[in-house]
């Protein structure tokens, strides 16, 4: 039987003392993927990515799964992925993961023609850079995000004239600043899921009332969204900006002030795959994995 390691984090285990509020998303995801893989002779084995005894060598490949604490220890995480790349086969490939780990990859996609949200890049999230961003963007309401981060970690919405959040609630280093887009509360975000570049399903991510963060740990929820041909073509056009084999890719988009969908991010590292919004996800994923393994 083919053995594939599914990397996750200790904080995703329900009995762990520091379990995340959204640990159940890991359970839903692995429950959707494992049986379909088993039907194709693939054993998808959950492994804690930073466990001292983790050895990638016995596995035919290593899939980066729900490693949702990696941004807190990025050097250790990258060292683990490099080892997996040397001693097994990393999915997605290391080169693409390195590129995707810093949100500066959005600059590359903009150069390749992907529809983007206006963005200011800064070395630090402080009063000076944020004040300058208000003026440059012509906005009175902005969102500040870390260049290295995920899941709204140390991300903040700031309105002109308001006191800044505490330093511990702002990006710790380099950051990106974008105008706040009202569509996130009115319409939500769209997550397009692709496996081996084949479209699987789309989830509409809706924040809790009064919030703008769509993640479940902040009260967000998801619905099935059937994209129009134009919406799907736009998401595909973003994916087509990236070369190479991809086991999975999640293209997240949000409607801009011009009424058109624009790219928030493309997740090639550890995206949640929204199994509840993709009833067929297991079969699509297993077929994609089998095809890539050859």
C-alpha cells in the first residue's frame, strides 16, 4: 500500500491542551480524504509536523496538511519541509511552497496579470506606514496583514483616526496594507478548490455579523457556491499564472470596489479544503494524488 504522510499540527488534536478552536476542521478534512484514498490503495497517515520522531523517509510522499501553527515557528517548519523534500516527495513541491510562504508572491502574480487588490508593502506596521497607506490608497479604512502569516494571524482592520491596536495584535515584521472592501461583509469571500489543476468545488466564506474575518474560529461560516463560467475562468486564470505540478491549490477571491473579483491569496501550503462544501472532494482528491504519484 502506498504511504502518504498528512502533516498536521499538535494544536489540531482535540485532546491537546492547546487545541485550536477550529480543531474540528482537521477532523472533517481527514475524514473526507482518508476513505477515498484507501479505495485506491493509498494510506493517508496523519503525522505531527514537528514531532521529534517524525521520519519522512518511509513515506512515498508527504502532503502538507493542516499545519496551522507554522507561522509561529517558520524556520523549524521550513527545515522540516526541506527534509521531506530530500528524503521523500513533498506535495506541494518545495520550490512552490517557499515562494508561496511569503505574501510577496502576490507581486509576481500581479506582474503576470492576475486581478489584484491595491496593496502597499511596508517593513513594519507602525503609525507612520499606516498613515502613509491611508493617503496612498485614498482609503479611510484598511486591513494590515503580515507578509508571513495565515488564518488572520496578527491581522488588523484600522480606520483613519483610530488608535492603533497593541503591537502584539499587529504584524510582527514586514506587512501588507490594503483598503478594507465592504464586500467581505455583504457578500463574503470565494474559495475555489483545485486538485491537480482540476476544479473541485467553491465555498463562499461569510464572516460573523460585525466582523470581517471569515475563519470559523472568529465565527465565520461557509456555504456551497456554484461559480458562474466567468468566475471559474477568472480563478483558473490565476492558477495558470503558476507553473508546475500542484496537488492542491485554493484561489481566494473577493469583490473589489469596481464590482469585479480580485485575488486575496492563492494557498499552496496548508489551505483548509472545505470538505463540507465539496461532497465529492474525497474522490477528486484521491484521483489527483494517484495521478501525481504516477
